[in-house]
């Protein structure tokens, strides 16, 4: 379980896209004066080359892999100005070692839910806009209830209204209704652009293709397939998608929006009551 208390910061260390958890620690007292690197070093044995973390808790990055870092579900990069960044109370810090063949840029992950909605980004809690298509009202109700369950109010509006660059957006609709939106185009163009190892294909976006670590299609889901994923770019707040091949798929995705089902996954596919990690192991 993760501590969502305002004075706690959780560090999760995993490998292979969260499939194998190496360790997890919760720091009870977070003052706001520790940096990401200092907190990591005070918690685990760490090796650093320049500004790159090469080993955590005795696990080193082999050729073709690297350590990825997300804070409250958002990548903040690993450049010279990142590791000295201060750790905010309530932060969910996730380090994952995995293959970087398909992409070195994964801007948003869903596996720290209910972050970033509870504590926000860089210590700033942002308003949440829930944009819903008119034909998935029940799924939208379920997403709204999921947000309320974690103490987050979400302003509900029609799909396409626009959430603004400083608002966390959750879009609930079939992919056919979403695919023309700017944030959705990042996912359409593959992991190298949007950081999501899944894509919709076929007439009317009727097929959900799940990819492996190398970006290859290894599984295809059709009727009733859903996806919970997020993406973004450095100039805007993240956008999350609760979507699917059809209304049943959107409903399945909405049911996946819980801390337990999303925990330590980059994204999650759903079909009925079956939940699949994305990328596929």
C-alpha cells in the first residue's frame, strides 16, 4: 500500500516496466529540502555516472536498458537540472529499469494513481477536468466516482471543450472519438512519440494492438477492449485517456481506474474483467 499522507514520499524501484518490484520505501518525514538524488542515496545503495543513475540497490543497467524516473506519474527527465530537484511531501517517486529500444521518452504513466491528481506536479495541485463523450455516460460516472473516492473533485464537461495547459485532463470516449485530438495523436504515432506501448488500428479503431518492449505488436484485442493511458509534452499538463474500441471497452477501462489495478503499470488494457499490463511482458 502507498501512503498518501501529506508528509510522506514513497520510492518504488522496479524493473521491466514494473513487472518485477525490487524494493519500496516510504519516507515518513519529508521536509521539502531533500533532492531526488539525496533521498534515493539515503534509501538505497546507488551508483551514479555523471548525472546518470546506473545502479540502484545493487541492480545495474545492462546495455540497451536504462533507469527511468517518474514523479507523481510524470517524467521529469534525467538531465543536470533534474536530480537536484526537491522532493515534495506526498511525492510518488518511481524508478524503473527497462529496455529503451522503442523509446527513451515516456512522459506519463498511470501506475502512480491517484497521483498526479492528489498532490499535483512539482508541488502544485492542479484542477482536474473530466471530458466525456455523450455516448459513454455510465463510464464517465464511474470515472467521476473513482476520482471522488481518492478525494479529487473533477469538473465534468463535454468532450472537446478543452481542459487548458495547466489543467489535468481525463478524456472518456471511444478512440474513434478521440483520435483527432492533439494529445491522442502522440499515442497514435507510437511509443517513440507518446510513450504508450499500445495503439488502435483497423476500420473505426476497432482493434487495440498491445506492444512489447521493442515496440512490436504481440497481441490484438477487438470488441470490448479498453485502455487507460496517459501522455503529454513538456509545455502542458498530462492528459489521461479512458478509452476503448467501443462503449463496452470504455466501460472496461473505467473499471480499471483504481490504485490496485493501475499500480506500477505504464498503462493498462482491459477486456471485460481482465486487465493486461502495457507493454506486454
